[in-house]
């Protein structure tokens, strides 16, 4: 029954991910910690693995709708932010494995609350015109933003799309739907980098007993990504961002009530 729930939750979260261009990790993390009772660090690593499946298939499914040629036409933007995010993702793992679970929980909660306000205030963020900056300065800001995004990705087990999408829109004046696909293209190697670092630290070996659970959640994620990507043409992005912001805030509050193993 636990694997059935893993499939269901994986599908539900991936619908949102496929629709917006996210890995859905910020919704999945509270579920892994509060519903399935994983320790935070273990939940983060599982989250990264399932996020990798979600963003990969979301990118594939969305490419048929957005157009893969439009994604490759903006390859320079992808490379710019990706260069920073790979650095940040590698560095972030060191912080995640050195701090205790209570501190990590607090960081996760703060991150979720921050994202909820970003999403609910999307009208302000996404209505801002692209900054009129010199090209070199724009590239520099994109690189620094990528580093910050990569650190959050590996530390919190998220793909970072909630930060990547606003960065692309504000810096490069890209439409929100195309920005979602560019975000997925950036997220895939960023997540792989985080997982590579965890593997080097032998953290993935602790998940061998959870393979059935992860396969079930990943399978549900593929189905959800397919559904979400096809809903892209029909659902209002404005309303959806407000709803997702509320969900994130509720998830943060729920996670705040969760007591780490060290406190039980």
C-alpha cells in the first residue's frame, strides 16, 4: 500500500511540475518527510532522484507543445545559468551533509515560505520588463543566480525551477511558458551534479532498501508529467501560480510541525 501511495503522490506532484516547468520537489519534500516519515536528508536525496525523472519527462513532453527548436534557440541562456548552477549544486551538498536535521528542516521551511510569496506575487515579478543591462553584466548576474540556484537545489533536493523561471524572465525577457522549458533543461544537469556528489559521499547506498518505493513514485511522476504538460494549453498560469503559492505555504506549515528524529 505504501508503494501505491508513492505512485499517487508522485503523479499528483508531477502534474504541477509538468504544467509549470518545475521538478515538483518543493511539493514532494513535505510529503516525503511528513507523510512517509523519511529523515530530512534521506528525503532530500530521494527527492532529487524522483525530480530527475520528473524534469526529464516534463521536458520531453513539453517540447512537443513549446517546440524543441524554441528551446535550442535560447541555448546561450541555458548555458549561462547552467554554468553557475552546476558549481552551486556541487558546493551545496557539502552544506547539506554537515548540518543537523533540525537546522536543515528550518532551512527547508524558510525556503518553502519564501517560494510561496514569490509564487503568489508572480504578477509583480513577471510584469517587470527585462533589465536594460550590458550583455557582460547580464551574463554575470545569470552566472551568480545560477550558483545560488544550484546551492538550493542540492541542499534542499529541489530542481530550482521556481528561481530559474523568474531569473530567465527578468534578465532575458522570455515568455513564461518557454521559460519553464528552459528551466527544465537547466534543472536536469543541475540535479545530476547534486546526485553525483551524494554518490561520491556514499549517501545513495543508504537508499537500496527504498528502491521499490522510488520506482513507484518515479512511475507516477512520468504519468503526472504527461498529464501536466498536456494541460499547459488550457490552464491559466496566473491562477495556477496563486494556488501553488498557497499550497507551498501550507506545506511549510505542515513541515514545521514535523519533529526531527533527534527530537523524538
